C-alpha cells in the first residue's frame, strides 16, 4: 500500500431486533455522526463516502448521508452480501492508499426483517443457483433456509473429516455469550451455558441447534479513514493503522472440491488471510485479538483453521484449551460476534472495525484484551467475497 492509512474515528449504535430499531436513515446518520465526532471532524472534511447495505433500494446511501450534509462528494453504494461493510471499508482504504483521497467515510447499515434470509427478486436467475445445486448434491436438506443449509453443511463436513463433536460448536456459542455480556452495544447479552446451546431446538438434527445461528439484526456502524499526511496536518490521531488488507472472491475449488466448507468460503478466507500475513510480514501467532465472521458457530470453528489460528483439524483442541478467549492464545470476537452482538449485514464489517479500533486503542472497557497490539478482521459474504484486514496499534 503506497500511502499509510489510519482509522481516525469510529462509530456504532446499539444493535436491535427487527421492528425495534429506528429507520435506516436515522441509524446510519447516528453512526456516521459518532465516527466524525470520534475523529474530531465535520462532515465537510469527507472527500468520498462508501456506504454498504444489502436490503435497500439504490442510492439509499445518499439518503443515509444527506442528514450529515449535502456536499456534492462522490457517494458509492456497496452490496456484497454479508461482507458488504468490509467491502466499503476496503474501497475507502484503497482510495486513500492510492492517493485518490485523504479523508474518507465508510458507513454500513441494515434494516432487516424477521426470519431467515431469502432472495428478493424471484423473476430472474439467483446468484446462488450453482451453490444451491452443489449443496443439494452434497447434503440435500432443501427444506432448510439457504444460510442454515450452507453453514450447517459446512459444520457437518468438519464433523465428518475430523470427528468434531456438536459440543464444540456449542462451546463456541457459549463463549460468544460470555463476551457479549461485557458489550453494551450487543443485541443478546444473556450468558448461555454449553447445555443451554445443546438443548435448544434442533434446526438440523445432530448438526445445528437454534442457538448456533446468529439473529436477524438492525444497526449501523461507520469509520473515518485518513492518510498520514492529512492526519498530521489536522492534528488527528494516528494510533491505529490498517497495516494490510485483502479481498478475495471464489475460485474454481469453491464448487469443484465438492466440499461444503469451501462452498461457504473456507478457501476464500484462507487465501485472503495468507495475503494479509504476507503483506504485513507477520503470522497468525502474532495476533492478539480477532473479530471473525461467526454467522453460525460452525463458521467460527472452521474459520479458526482457515485463518491459521490453529492447524486443520485442530479447532476442537483449540476450543477445549480455551485458546479462543481471554487467557488463551488469541481472543476471538470479544464483542460477542455476530452470534451475540448481532448481524445487520451491511454494518457487520464496520462494527468489527469499531471493535478492533477500540481494542487497539485500549478503550474497550470491560471487554479489553490486555496489551492488544495487532488485530485481525475477517468478514465473509456468500456468493462470494471475503475481506481480511489487519490493524496495528502505533
């Protein structure tokens, strides 16, 4: 990256259940104002804006930003499924890194409906046609909603490969609840035991319980990114730097490997992580804190291996040893993750940025990871795209 990029400000509103939130323009504007205030800037300083959302009409990004100001800047509307927020972040970082801009806003929001995710347009080909055919061939279960079938199938693949017990996924979910209990912005703050998770209604017998899935959520989050020269010229903070970032999409092995883990992005995640570690000149053993895409407990577990936090097949031991939480090797999802914090699709990647920025600043309060210096963000969208971002405290 030619020009260093710094996180000058972040903002995030408390996540809420569908029907319990403000309309998206109010949520988005609130998160944007917080990020600007945190940076110590007025909206007039923003030179470009990248706004992410999945369920919304075209130019909803402008609708979300205009309460902050109508300054005539370029506004880019971004949609990349569940990796939408981090895709907006990627584009904002790229604008500064390339020298095209010095002060950029990345904003993400979602106003969701209750229930499982589904397609909106039924009069044209679905982007998931090829994925659905592969999932049908590998696991069947067409009666399940798309996301449950895919990620449950990925968990089943791991169970079959490595003998992973269902209890390992339950331990991931219980850990998420313990972390979220410390996060006032999380949607679900009740602590759950492993037994609570195991005894929840089965969505897929022997494979997935209801508590292993993240809830539909409404919310918004934002980040102001700046160049080093701009920060120094305006007296802005330089304490958190984006040290490396990579975005990957599907390769042939997503479908050709005939493996549900790859179908949901394991190989995409692994490729993005390798690129980031190479860019930064570090390895996964150097990480202090990770915010990863735990839309299902199954995906958190397989992501440990995709990101190199443990070797392939080593996730069960990694969990049993407590190496994914405070006191272990690397604290994963101190925010509570998507499982407990919630998952407003367009906001998720920027909520991860919010969390890691506070962790590296040392301002995460009750959920602070001791001496956190290096943080990794992993955000995944089916269909598909994966963004991995490495942050370093300066």
